[in-house]
C-alpha cells in the first residue's frame, strides 16, 4: 500500500477505530483521514506541488504526522528538522533541501528561503478550496518511486547530508518490520523517539498504522513520567535507545510499574551492553529486541528474533529481504569468522544523498550500502558490531560527528588545533570531549579559557553536540605523517577515566 492512501484506507476499514494521539489530541481513523485531507489542501493553497519538499520544525506531536501524510498525498516529500537545532543549523537544512514551506510553532522561520506555516493553521478546514492543483486534493498521488523523506545525517566533512528515501524504501522497510515483530491491528506503539529520525517515523508510526494498529505520541521523554504514560496508554511495544533503557533501569527500586500490556520493546541506534539488556528484562519482565541499521538503509537491517533465539551482545540476524555481508578494504568478502566492514543490499537502501553524487557513489557501490561499521558474524550468523570505521560519537542515540564540532571551534581566532573524540558515559553511551592547542600571540599563548571556547561553541551548535569538557594542551599528538593522532588521545583518555 502507498502511504499517500493509507489514511483513506484505514477510514474505509473502520472509521471509529483509534489511530493516533498525543498529550493534546486523539484522532480515530475517520478523523485522521479528514484532517490529512484538510492539511493537504492547506499545503496546496500555500503552493506545495508534486515534487516539492515540505519541512517540519516541530517537537513530537500529531501535527507533524499530519504534515507527513498530507505532503505525501500531494506527491511532495518531507524533511523533518530537529527542533533543538540553532537557527543557522536549521537554515542550512531548509536551504540544502530547497524546502518550499516549513511548518513550525512558537518560533520564527530560521530562513528566508522557505514560506512558513504556523502549526495552528493545520486545524483549518480549507482543503476543499485548494485551487488549481496538478492533482485534486481528494485524489492522492501514488508514485512508489517518488521521494518521500529527506532525513539529514551529519557527514564526516561536518556538513549534514540529506538521505533520500522514496516510498518504495518506506514500504519495504515497514513490511520487514511487520514481519519481524508480527505487528497486527491489536498493536499499539508508544512513540518516545524523535520524529526527525527515520526510526521514530518507520518503527513507531508507519509500521503500526500499516498493520491496522495505533500510535500514542509521548511528550518529551522523562524517566519519571514514562511508566505513567505506559499505564495510561497501554502500549504493546515501544522503540528506544540504550540511554533510555539505562535511565529506566536506574529508577529507584520502589518504582514497580505495570508493564503487562507490553509484549516486547525494541532497541536501536547504538550497541546496547548485554548486561543492560539482562537488567532491564529481569526488572520489568519485558522482552527486549535489539537491532541495527542506518538512515541510509531506511532504519533497520538486522534484528534479534522476537520468537526465537535472542543473543544479547549481538544485533541479530539479517531481516528478511536484505543481504548483509562483511568486506575488506578492497570490497572483497572476508573469510568466515573474520571481521570486516558491514555492507547491506536490499530494497530499503536509500536512493542516495541529495545533490551529492560523489558521496553517494562512495557509499552505495554496485547496490551495496557501505556502513562504515566493522562487524563479524558468530557461528550462528548473528552480527556482532566490533567498531566504527568513522569517528562518529553516538550520544543517547544522537549521531555526532567530531568534524562538525571541530570546525566551529576552529573558527575562534585563538585556536591553533582541535580534536574531538567520544568519552564513554554510563547513561548516554558516549559524550564528546575536546582537546585544543592555542596560537601564540605577542610572544605567548593566546589568552582564552576552555570555558570561553565552550561558550563560543554553544552559540553555534545544539546542546547535545557541545563537548562536556574541553582541555587546553600545549600541543596535540601527531602521527608519522603529521596528522592529529586521535588514537593516542583515546588511549590517554581511557587511562585517566
């Protein structure tokens, strides 16, 4: 089924059945379908046409999902923007995606390149007066090869890249999720992950709705309120990152929630320690299924079986319909039992990076997605992630590339050299820390403190990207060819943790 018609199909099947809700709004199938048509008309009145891009700059809420389905109804794509981004960061995504319109709330548009639409306007009923469209407002555009999502992920150069996912990508990924988790119309997902990530969109919204189930969008995650949300909404599953499971596992022993509605929970975005999986399952009596994937692969490529042998410490088996292999630096398969770069092939592999054919060609080679992750298969074919080829830091499920932070710190006139690496953290998994050396000025080192450099960084980067610590050194270690030696910094950091 094409997602442009899903709202209509659900309403025809059972208009009164619950569909989607958040802290303020609850919509059944009929109400959801009517509202999607209304928002589609409003977008059309605002000039959105087939092939355009609509941006959302919103926290998790029903209106973001309405915008997704409404844009798809018109044949447009959506690029969801992290609302925690600074104005310069958000403006970059708007301009790079060439967004025709941005939907936002309680915030001025960060860029003059796109028209702005207040989220309150989405509750108007103007769709029937949509004007002269290429496609009527009540006839969804059905193009499986049409661009559906532009998900921005940071690149090693520091500039975020737009991952192009079409409707065929989304459809195949959702079919795989339904098969892996056995989703049915009785399933109800509690959404806690951000909707600017493909995981939140695919696993927590599209898949349950496609199965005939429903989704409740939780407010901002808080371990203190989370199990109250579970008690009120009675979900059958939710998807989260290791940091969330760590926080829930660390709640006081007096917290004894009712988890009887949950038949399983999912973990992704970063490897999860086997000890944490065991601790969570024993404490709350819920099956935790760990998987692995990338935005470039439309979310997931391997998963531990829900009904079968689960191996904590692995990220499971390849999902049906995908091929996962390990290759060496020359692209040749490695012998059984040896480690290599994880590569993925299947209908879920992205169309490419927006306007970056060179980077696309390096990442997708002969149909194989090169992940930059190193892994090995155990004797039963379960994938074990060994390391990351790239220097990416994963903080509570958020991907952080050191180059982006380093580029900002380098802008300070007192800075000579800078290196950012990840430091292990018991809750967040990793946090960024930085090392700098300063320029000599008038016979001595530049007069700037670490705190002043951090303030400089906070002005340009989101809070989660700002290093938790910045150390000023006389000089940074170098390797034999004169490049900054990050392995030496990591070794030094580990020795002092």
